[in-house]
C-alpha cells in the first residue's frame, strides 16, 4: 500500500473532527442569535408588545433545546439566563416593562422565570421602577411574585434608597399606600440617613406627606446633615407641606411641639432654610409659629436676615425687619446684612435698608473684621449699580480697610473696569464743584466694631488723592493694574493722571511690577508715557532690565534696551542684568544682552562673573555661549574659584565638560588658590587648590576626561612601528615648594578610580618608579629582608625553656641581636619620627602602627639577653620576652606581605585575599553562603578593587619616597613623555638592568600584573559568553519546535477541510 494512501481509519477520524467543528459552528451561531434576541426582547418589553415578546421567548426555547442536545459534546453555554440578560445600562427586559407600566409584559416575564429583584445600573431593581412609575395594580401584581418573606424595606439601591423612597417622590400616593399596607417601615433610611418623608417634603408632595405621617412617619427624623423634613420643605418653599407639618407638630407632644426651632448640624433652623427659596409666605408662616428672626447659625453666626440680603429677597427682608429682625447683628466675619447685600450687588435690598436716615448714618461706613465697608465689598465684586447707589448715599471712596486698600484698589484687583471708571468719574465730578465735601453727610460713624478714622477729604484734588492712595505696603492702584496685567484699567488710570514714577515699599515703580510679571503691553504703554522710567531702581538698586533678565522675558528686555536701558547697571550686589539672566538660565536673555554689547565679565560683590553664576547653576548652554563670546575662562572670584571650581563644587557635570572643551582648558585647570584669596574668605585648607583637584574630589569622571586630553598620538595606526603616544603630566606634577596637597595625593587618599587608574597616572607613576622609586623600594626591601632573616634566625636559635644572657648566645644570635637593634633604632629615629613631624595627624594609620609593633616587640625580644647579663634563671621574664618575640615574628612576616602587596603580579593576589577576608569577616554565615554562590560573578569586581588599591599604595609609596629626594632630583622629572609602544626598550646601566630584571622576574612588573588580572577577567567573560550562547541556542531550538508544531496544526486543519468537502460532494 502507498504510504500516502488514505485508510478507512483516516476517514473516520477526520469525519469526527469535521462533526465536532460543525457542532462548534452551530453553538457559535446559537450565541449570535441569542445576543440578537436579547436586543429584540428588551425592545419588545420597552414598547409593551406582548405578541413579539411571546415569539421571542418561543424561539429562544427552541434554541435552548438545540443547545442542550449539543451540551454533552461541548462546554459552550450561556452564563446568564436569556430572560434576565442585561443591556449596557444593566437593565433587563423586566426593568423596561416596569418602567413603562407594561403590566402584561411584566406578568409574562415573571411567569417565565424572570428575576424580580435583579439589580441594574446604580443597583436599581424592577421593584424600584414599579414603585416610581407603574400604576398601583401593576405594583400589586408585581408584589405577588415576590417570596412571602421578602421585606420591601430591605431592598435598596447603591444609595440605600428603597422602593418607599421612590414611591414617596410621586404625586400619586396610591403606590406608596400599597407598599405601606404590606407592613413596610415608613421611617426606613437611605445612606444619607434620609427617610421617605424627607423626599416627599422636598418634592412638595402633600398627599404623600400626609400618608406617611398617617402610617407613623417621624416628623423629627434627621438626615445626615441633621435636617428634618421641615427643613427640606422650607428650603424649597412648599407652603402647604410646611403648614401640615407644623399642624402635626402642634398636635404632638414633647420635642415635636418646637419643631420650628430645631437646628441642623450647622445650626440652620427652618427659618434659615426658608431664606434660600425666598418664599415670603413660608417665612410668614414660620414667624407665626414663633420662629426667632434673629437666631444665628453655629459657625458663621448668621441670621436669616443675612441670608435673605445675600440672595436679594427684598420682600422677605422687609418682612423680617417688620417682625423684629435686627439689622445691626454681625456674623463671624463682622458682616452686617448690609455688607452681604453690597457684596452680592443686591441694590434693592440696600435701598430699603438705607431708607432710614439713622441706619445710613450708622452703617454706611460700617466695617467688617477686615475693615471692608459696603462700598469696598461692592467694588471688589464689580457691582456697578450698587457702587453708584452707595456713592449717591454719601459713601466715601477714600476709606481704607485694615491693609489700607480703598475701593479703587479692590476694583482694580478684580479687573472691574466699569467700577473703576465710575469711582474715578464720580470723584472727578465732585472735584469740579468748589467747596463741596462729599463726606459731610457721613462723618459720624456708629459702627459697633469701631471704625477707622483715617480718611481723606475729596476737594479739588480729590481725583488725584484717590488715584494716589496707597495701602500699608505703599501700593497704588496703578501698581496693582500693572502687576496683574489689567491693560484696560492701566490705560484708564494712566489717562486719568496717575503718577507713573510712584514707588511701593520695595521702591518699585509700576514699570518694575509690569516687567516682573511679563506684562509686555503695559510696559510699552508706560514707556510711551514716560521713557525715563527705564532707569528707575528699587530698594536693591535693580532696574526693570534686571527684573526682566531674572524672569526670562527677552522681548521685554529688547523693549527696555530700545528705550535706553543701561545694559551694565549694577545692583547692590554689583550684579548686572547679564549676570541675572545667566544665573536664572535664560539663554535668550543672555543672547539679547551679548548682542547689544553688554560687558561680558563684570564682577559682582563676591568677584563672580556671569560665567561663574551660570556654572554654579548648571546652565551648560549659557556657559558655552559666554565662552564663545570671549568670557575669561580663568578668572577667579574673591575665594580663588574659577568657573570650573564652581562647577566641580556644585557637581555640574555638563558645565565642567563644556569648560574642558574650550581651547584654554589647560589654563583654567592649573589656576591655584593663593594667600590673597584666603584673606578674602577662602578656607585655609584650600590653599594651593586647583580646579583639577576639585574635579578629582567632586567629579572624578570629569577629571578623567581632563586626563584624556593629556594623551595625544601621531597620525599612524596603533600597530605601526612609529606609533607614538605623548603624555602630558602638567596637571599631576607641581612645584614641591608650593603649598597644598598634590593632585596625586587627592586621588590616592580618596581612591578616585577613574583618575587613579587612568593611563596618564599609570605612566607617571611608572616614570617615578623607574627614576627613583624602585631603587628606594628594593633597597628598603633588601634591608628589611636582612632584618627578617636575622630576627627569624634569633628565634630559631633560641628556646623559650632555655633562658640565656648575652654571653650564652651563639655568634649568629649575637650578630642578629645587633642587626635587629640597629634596624629598629634606625626605623624609629630616622623613619617614623621624621614622618610624624612631617605628616602630623595624617601619620597615624594602621601601616605605621604595624611598623611600631614590629620595632617594639623585636627590641623586647633581642634586648632581654643584653639587659640580663648575669642571670640565666629568670624564666618568667624570658617567657615574657618570648611572647613579645612571637608577636614580633608574626608582625614582621605580615609586614613583609605589606611590602609585597605594593607592586606587581604577586601583590594583586595579596590584595584580593585581604579584601575578600575583610568582607567575609564582616558577614554572617547566611550572607557568606550567598557570597559563595556569587563568587564567580564577583571575581572581576574583587580583582578591580584590588588593582585600584595596589595603584593607590604605589602612589602613596612614591609620594613618600619623593619627599626624601633633593629638590634638584625632583625637578629633573619630566612633565612630558613620549612613548613608542611598538619599539624595544633601551639597555640602560647596570643598576637599571638589575632593577628591570627584578621588576620582570621577581613579580613587580606592572605589565605582568595587568596581564595576569586581565587573564582572570577574560576567563570569566569567556565562561559567561559561553553560557549566554548556550541559552540562546536552547531558545532557538524551542522556537523552531513551536514553529513546526504550528505548521503541522495548519496542515491538519487544511486536510480536514478538504476531506469534509470530499464527503459533501460524495
């Protein structure tokens, strides 16, 4: 048989697969039809079409039967019954039937199993909608489908409202009565603690209110705000409901009898609430039931008259006053009802309250706690008609509040042009009438709070007095208009004759304020009127140009400069506008100043230039612009700081790199802090400091960039025999006679890896090593090895249980005694004491303490036989000496490791061991186990750390050795070096050859150490790359397998489809 032939087994399997796919397609079609049927079901329920509804339900029953036949082979089924399906609003068909009072549809749905209490949007059930919209028979029918133990009062929506709440909002009480007859609790509350009676009272449903009270609704029920149903009715002005509630209260006992005086949580009584509706009948009804017209709220302390005046209900105000409401009562802000009316522009109320001459005399100039009078309040809110009325009544426009502001100040602040114009025009009209005092009718003030007697009499100069009136900060109306940018008002004030050069308490003119706030058009207006304003200075000696530069308004700067502003004007700190713009980082402003030939390097009070302040603030682009225009890169301020010092101290990386890209970068890097700078306030410790040293301390990465610029090569390729590298050591080599620490000292003490491991530093250290370091080192090592050998020989030649005096020692021990003593006395007197004098407190470190331990314990051991010349039986002292010797021999060999760790390939392993040991000693056991698991990944880090420490040790050693060299030898060190790495080394002298031999073969050659370290790191990298490559190959294989599986699946689907077509055709 052909391997590709189709067997009967193949056909059977494919037919099964085809049947299953066919069934799945049927189920998908059923679901689509179900969704469409749901939409039709909701529409039929909404329209009340019972015939369409029955057809939909019947067809759905057939689909359900079909689905049940296929359910044994597929898991596809509807999670929600068809009849209870919810649309996008969460509404079922039953919701729509109840909402539209379709009783037949509702009954059909309920009889077919629709859930009567399914929650839709906001938790609303069909019962809620039935209670609110359906007829009583429909509601009664609906209730028959509820379980007998269902409590209607417990069925609530998301807001806690029950069907009773919904029914209480209707005009027809029938549905509510149906629910109440089912023994529903009439005092059920929602989440706002409101009862159905609250809702009915607020909606003005008298019959509903009466029905609820009949079934026991509580008249004193309080909602979340503490309001009773009477509050709700009064707020909306439902007089009939209010009257019924008051009658019921009169017929009740206890607290209900005084329902009219019950206050809510804020202290509002029903009379207060009635003020919002403005219903005169409501107010009259409450007053007839003994409501107090002067009752105050808890917090604001306002009476009903305050609220009525605020809302402008004139008839209510008249009624309250006629019933004894006092117009002299003040609220917590010291406001009278007159103030409230004036603030909200209730002109009719004010006319009524001021119709009494006594009231006008007492309250026309009455002040609030902030000193505001009615005219001031009306002006601040822009009520022109009210302002005119108050002025007609004789209000004084010059009266000031607690901060000295007149009504004109407040009108200008609020940008009320019409009020501003009215105030100016009215004052001008009064000024035109000779011998007229507009305050003549308002000189007596009966204000209960006590009025400020400060006022100005308007005479022929009244307009000027109003325009130039100043508050407690000497601010005039024109200052305010210019600061806030009210152009129309500013023009009006200027045209009305305001002085343009008046100053406030900061000596700032209106132009200063307009500039500071970026009001270009107003600046233009003021300069057009008086160009001399451009030179005015404030109390800091700053001109408008300074302020424009500070705030970054380059267009205003151009306008000021075009009108003659001094580009180089200096303020009290001697800062020019250019410095202000540079400090604030406004590049366009700096550009404007430079294009107009402003001085580029002016010095301020501290000796700083614009370049300094820009560098301090980190504005790299401005620094670049200033340098490109010729700013002095090496200028120092009074403390000796250059722009690069400032950038380094403030850690401004971008600025520092920008400065290093300048052509004079080397010049600025070598500037030193001198004695004259110390006298001007610089710290003594900074004497001799340079910008390069500051970079090492604060920005070592940038310092490494500076060192990069010290390396240059010729134009040939690196593998060419003539390839040459030039190293410039000027930044690292300084005159030893100058004060201060060297750059090498800073990078060594602070362990600044980027610079310490830089090739320039490495080559300089190598030059010093080859010049003098290795000779001093090998000589010290030679003497130390002699010391170690003789000390060891002394220990090996003697025993702790055999006390000896000097005469009993053998010749080797005697020689060892003198050699050890000589070495120790030399080390103490010549080396350690001189270093102590030279270094001071810096001398005290663990390395020098170790040296002292070696000297002291070695002397104790070898000097014992000398001291005890005639005693050979002093076992106790001999044991003590041997204890000291044990310590001495241990410290001596440890000190030898210190020698070894300084240089070369062997030293890096010593450092790696000591660093790892120190880390382990600081860790507990659990962390140590974790470190072991990460050991392979830490090799590179440990090796790098050891390499940095080795470099630092080398640097320290060479600096210490250099201190002992004569100045002539130190000056012979080259500040430049040219290296040809592809050329062989010269032979040199015999001593140099010997030292080179030791460097290469004993293990102190840097290149060998670097090769060893790089080998370890390279091995780790190779292992990591191998693991990464293996993982990548595994992922590729997984993807390939997945791809093949997908291809096989597609092939099977295609084959199944073709077989199905073949069967259909057969």
